[in-house]
C-alpha cells in the first residue's frame, strides 16, 4: 500500500495516517507524520516518514503517539517501502 496512491480529495472516501508502518483511519490524509508527531509539529514539511534525526525524547514522543493511535483506531494496513514485494 502506498499512502500517496490511496489518498484523494473526496467527501465519501477513507483517509489514512501511518505511524511505524501501521495505517490508521485519520484526518492526516496522505501524510506520513512520523517526524511531525515526534516534533509535536503541524508543519507540512515535517510530515515525512524518516524520523532518524529525532532525539531520544522526540522518539519517545512518537512512540507515545503510536500507542495513542493504536488504542483508539483500528490498524487497517501496513505500509511497505518502495520496491518491497507485494504479499
């Protein structure tokens, strides 16, 4: 599942957010907000999947968000990196 290919602007469509490769139903449509959530940022430029530059404290913040989403929303899929085999 490639998030950008799933996203569309439509009032009758489902939208997804991905954290740690788990996809959740959410208003973060078409974004991979791992870095943004770790930074507690709402900036579009921070909505990227690569969170390797986050500090340990920011990574814990990201993990706390993942726990928050996991407890409240159904996981509806998992993202695969580009070029990964489709199962």
